[in-house]
C-alpha cells in the first residue's frame, strides 16, 4: 500500500510515518516547503528510515502541489493543519487557508485520482465544552476558537464529498494527543520544559479545564486501525482514552515526577477568553472499539515517563525561554 501523509513533518505525522514503515507501507511524506529544506521532525529519524521515505515538499494551500503529491498513491492520511489556538485568535485567515482550503485541495485531488481511502484529521476541539460525557460522535459541534471553527468546516467538507461523490472518506477525531516531539505550545511540553529548565515557579493558564489525554503511539495506532478496517468509510471516529484529568492535577503529577518543590503561577497571557475556553473534554471510545481492533496500550503514567525522557535529551530543540503560541 502506497500512502501519502500530509503533515508528515509534524508531531503526530512523524510518528505515523514511523509506524506505517514498520507495517510495510510504501510512504510518501508531504512536508512543508521552506528555503532551509528542513523536513521537520523527519530530520531526526535514523538515516535507514529516511532512505525508505519519498519526500515531497509543498504546501497544502496549493491545489496543484497537492495533486502532484497524491499521484501514484492509494491512501491519504491528511494531518497537515495549523493547530495552535492562541495563534488562531490573531491570524484566523491563515487557519481558513490551511485547514479549510487545504482540506478541500486534498479532497479534490483524491476525487480526480480515485484514491482508495482518505482519512481527514479532525480534533476534539470541534465539540467545545462537553454538554454530556463521555462525548460520542453525535455530540453537537461548537466553534469556540477560530481554530476549532475551521476544523468543523473541514470536517463538513469531507462529509459532503463522501455524501455527494460516494468517496471513501473517514473523519478521524483524536482527543488531546501528547508525547515526544510535541510542540512547546501544548500544555504537557509547556509544563515539562519549564520544570526541566529548573524554574521555581511554572507559568500556566487556567487549571480547572479537563482533558482526555492520549499517548501519541496509541493515537497513530488508532489511525492505522481505522485505515485498515472496511467498516469505517463514511464515519466520524473518536480516538480517546475515555478518562479525564484537570490541567491542575496534570501539573501536580508532572511536578511530583520532576521537581516536587515547584509552585504553579497563573499567567494572564496564557488564559483563553472566557467564552473560548473549552472547560471539559472526555471522549467516548466505544465506536472505534466497535469498528476496529484498537484499544489504548499506554497508561498515562507510562506515556508521561517516555515524554519526560524525550524532553530531557531534546531541550535544545525548543525555545523554552519564551511563551510559545
């Protein structure tokens, strides 16, 4: 199976590339073109793995580039997106161009090229604050940030192509994924990097929201199980642990593991606008378990331990002295 992964240079994408290679896939990695010719996290892979990957540098906002990248492939894992919520507050146009138009470009190319399966990556943020828990795939959508609004739009475009053109499309909706290589703008790397730097106080936003955290290796296994199942076409499917923890309790656990003397300080600039904050996320994983053989393999404690170990050896790859948005 030859598969294209958009966003292959990113956090989840690079882990997905590795896992697909292990399963014998022929991989074409779509990376973001830049003048430095860097391939994001793929640059950190061993040379023997990189030699097995076909790299295509481009931009999902460009329809011709997307079409050229998808030629000769059978499956598409579409992960490329802008995802930072604070950045979406002041640059929403770029989120519309990347998340909505980029997804449209993938769908149009897939239709022309008769791709056998397209997985479009969604996010648990499309649900907004939970109206009931666990959040299943029938939960209402609510755009509480420009980011989540563009992901809702991209999902609905994907659904429209499935219904209008009978295309083999699945919407994959991971809840909060964490692990090695995650951006420092995410909460777990934010906490870990401040602790490893030796700060006496760590700066965080609101401590009361809860999240459903999933280790990245479990998330990519979910993508693959969904891709390889014949029951998932036309479906929207959560990848969730079906457990929740507050940001405050998460911070206390990481402090306990790394430096029990550290205190927590609320930083105003890290707070979302009140109506934009998603106060509770707890996902249902009943559907993915029913349609595939997936189940989480990592406990939260084991996933955190592997994540901490990664950051201990890779702090030089992060700008830990600034607030990353």
